[in-house]
């Protein structure tokens, strides 16, 4: 994979000083196989702004990403994205590389600014009929969306990262980590007290151990796109048992922190 790992050196203290990596102490209950299954259902089969329970959505084709820069410090922002995508590739086994042309890109990250946000959202995400975009402009910092085919395979994804808004909230790292991971098929933000980048009210600048495990479970080959909850639960439980017996669950926090945005020091 052609990830430029040395790009981390470009993440200067000014940028990192605006991001807070934090989280409530939720104990270790989430580490049990049963709780991992429940967390997966919450984060992967539900969606923000929707009450519908979805089947599994995941990538089954290579990801070819493109960065669109509307603000300065392009190298710094590119380094953030590339570092996180490198970690995602290592966790999931997905083939993730930069697109060679705009037409090849199926995973677009727009580093925009407040005054261009609405136009960029319409250009790269299209219009929405459910009012979700209006709620985003009112309530949220960043946004991601993906489109899957009827079989559950993700075809395209895009994220809007309004850098000035995110930095003003001290959450630029968190925006990058959360939205780029949403684009993998973990579609829901949750009010449950889970130690995840998707938890409302918790600011995290990098993947947690739970996020690491959710990605491992989602991209286990036994989890097929289009699977519904009833058929999925016993498969998820079997995977979680294996992760427990192999020591991966216990090591998840360490594994999540070894690479990616958590490894960046001011």
C-alpha cells in the first residue's frame, strides 16, 4: 500500500492542539462477546436520523480515494486522512489506494470550509429529501454518506470536513476519524454509553478498541453484505468468541492505538 507514513510529521502542534482525545469511563462490559454483538447491531445496522434497521453494508471492491482541498495546509490535512486510511486498510484488509483520476474515485473526502459547505455537499453528496442535511447544517460538525447497491455492497462514499468549523470545536481529528470510518459501513451515531468515536457527547480523536473490533467483525469474510440481523447474530457471536479466545478483545485498545491518529504526538 502506498501510504506515506512519514506524512505524520506534518501534523504540527497547532493542529493537534485543537483536538481532544477523550472518553467516558465505560468499564469493560463491552468486551464480552454478547455485548460486542449488541454494539455491532447498534453501530452497523442502524443509522443516524433513521429508525430503520438495515442489512449489512460493506465494501467488496477496492477503495480508490480522492481528496478535495478547499482550504490551506493541504499537506497537513492530507496526512490526517492518509494516516487514518492506512490504519483502516491494516485492520480490514481492504485494498485502499489513491485514485489515479477523478473518475476512478469512489471514496471522496472534501476538506472544505463553512462558506462553501452547502455547495460542496450538494456537489458531492447530492440533494436529500428526508431533512437530514438540514439537521446536519444546524447540529453537526462533519458529515459522511455512502451508497450501497441492493445486495449491500458499498459503491461510493463521500465525507464533508469543514475544517474551520471542526477546528473551532476542537474536533478536527475526531471528524476525520469518525466520518472516514462511517464510510466503511458503520453508519450509526449512538447515545449509548459505548467507548466509540460514534458516541454522542464523547470527543475522540482516534479509533477506540471497540471501533477496532467493530471493523474486524464487519470485514470478517463470514459477514456478508446484505445479511439481516436474525441471520447475522449467530455469526457475529462466533466471531466475537474467536476474538476473545485469541486475546484480540483484551488487546484491542493497544492495537487501536499502535497506528493511526492515536500514534501522532504534538
